[in-house]
C-alpha cells in the first residue's frame, strides 16, 4: 500500500451520559458532523456509549448490534475510520473492546489487556491476550486502552522483518483527574521510547460514580514534542501527522536498532 505523506486525525474529547447509549450516540453523531471531510481517523474515548461502568451484564452488547451498526454508519457517512471502546459480550464473557471500524464496514478490534483492578474491572471483564496492528493509508497503528498506558512492555515497538511494527500508538481513555499527572507524563514517554507518534483521547466531566475527568487529550511526535493539547473542556481537534518527518528521524536516530529482544508470556 502507498504510504500517505500526511495523516489527519480527529480527537474527540467529550462529556458522556451515564449508562445511556441512546443519548451518547446521538450526542457523538452531532459532534462528528462538525468534523470537516478529509479526516482519516476519528478517535472517541473509552466506553464512549456508556461511560466507564463495571455493570457489564447490564450494558454489554454482542458484536454487530447497535453500537457496531452506528459506528459502521458514521464511518461510511464521514468516509473515515472510527475508533473507540465499548462493552462487548462474547460467549458469556465481557470485554472492554476497542472497535476499529472502516468506511467499508469492516470491523477489527483490540480487547483491553490491563484491567483496572482498583475499580474491579478485572472482576467484571476478561482481559485480551492479542495486540493487533491496524493499517490505514499505509500507516501502521497500535491500539491501546487507558490503563495499558502504565505498561510499556506491552506497547513496545518491536522490529518485524527489520522494520518497526507501528508508526502511531493511541490510547482511548477514562483517566481520572486525580491521576492526570501520570497521563501527562506517560503519553510523551511512549512516543519517545517507541520512536512513534503518540495520541491519547480522554473524556471530561463527572461520571455516575462521582469520578471527575479533566481531559488532557493530547498528541506527541516521535521526539515527545507536543503537537496538540486539548485542555479540560469539551473539544474536537484535528491534527496532521507527517510521514516524512517520522521516517527522517528514524533514519538519523535509529535507536530502535539497539532495542532488546523479548517475548511476552
């Protein structure tokens, strides 16, 4: 596939209605129509249809029901890939599943690996054991969900056939304001150590459990330089990633060639 020299991404930092799928999908549909054509990827927060709830049995859907159908419809209408996580049930198990939906209707997914035990997420959901690399317009993209940000081994950009596995790593999140300093520090760290662009999309406002979220959605380049910072209000921001700049830096500073080989059990 021909590599696109530029890659346009919309970051959607928003409030969420507590456990109300109909209200959230309607609200997000309105927001997405504010995004101009020409965007390649639209990123929504973690559990965007419901908020970060442990009521998995109450809120879960199987694949290809309302949430998936809505994402397919919006991806087709906006001619853009849409990514965000939702509560999905598969064979009696529940997953915090990041859905990656293309304009042609194809759905790929990543199941959150690191479940946030401090909120009993590990008691309500099953952990994923596979890390896919998505591809869009020649860009290779690594999906992650919230708490995954604290575990750099899982997201390590390793070599495959002599090349780095991905060009962009992104996190969809419900990251509380009380620990936002860690979010602010780790997002650029993931960019620097992996020689890749790094993006995090977080929500804002208080949820039904009284947890406050203050956004800080952001994008960083492969040196850890800030490309965008959305602050603490509801906001949609469009950023452009530069392929030539990434390739040039990797060629001039090939630290990835000295990385350690390892496997994850």
